[in-house]
């Protein structure tokens, strides 16, 4: 591979990278199970520092017991913990989803707002969660930078930053806006299935020729 590949990735090349990833992972999409923006919001919050598979195991019972914000707003933390105990940070997460549900009832009549600022003002909701909810629940084009997106995009050269926010901005600048949500999913799938944190499988990488990772040059 030529050293010239250390040059900055262009918008045209970024689109080509997405095409290759889409060919490799045609099924890429949201892995969390939900049936409403509210349940999506809860699932994304619960997925922090744990796997989507683990979250999908507990949400059916959580959603059955507390189907609407008014139900969870009136729940005790012990009730919620008894359902979500198997995932990480369950104490803090139980507190946040109850508080969030109370705020939804008090300020938004139990409806999840489709506004970034309002979402990030809710208890326990950060940029990543808000972007996922707006993308999946409201159909907006958003790039949510989780650990996979952050690692993969900075490793292959789509971005070059140690900041999550700056990485998000750089990705928005180089990727086609109509494909931001798609790019989020594709980078996650690539991070999980090929470009892992400890041992990236460069020998079978579908975008190897575009990668700026110094260890493979």
C-alpha cells in the first residue's frame, strides 16, 4: 500500500467507503428493539456501556410493566432495578429513566420531543442518545458517535480527533448528509465485526485500500 494513502480522505472517497461497507453489511441498522420513540429512548439510555443484546433481553419486561412515561414516572427505583439488574450501571440507569419519565410528564405531556436541545436537557440524555433518537425515532439524518464510530472513523481516517464532538463534526463535513444515519450503522457494524479495538482483522477488511491506519502501511 502506498504511503500516499496517508492523505486526507475526500468526500468522494468517503462515499466510496460507505458503498463498500454497505455491500459488506447490507443488514446494518439499529439492533435495539423498540416500538415507539419513548421505548427507543429508554433502550438507548440502557445500552450505555453494555451490549444491545443484553438490553434487548430486559426491555420486553420493562416495556410490559411500564408501557408509557406516566407508568415509569410513578415507579420505584427498586421495581425498575429488579428488571434491569443484569446490565451495567443499573442503579444510575434506573434513576435516570424514572427521572426522565417524570420530566416528560411534567414538561411534554408524556411525549418525547423531537428536538436536540430539549432531548439533551432530559436526565441522562447526552449527544449520542439524542442523535440516535432523532435518527431512528424521527427520521432525521444524524451521526451518533459511540465507541465503535469514534474508534473506526479515527482509525481509518474519516476523522482525526481525540474529541467525540469534533469527530462528529468532521464526519458531518466529509460524509454525504443523506447518508449520515446509514454511516453511523455501517461504522458500528464494521467496528464490531472486523475493525475491533484490540485486533483489527485487516486481512479481510473490505475498505483496506482506503484505510489510513499507520500499522498497516
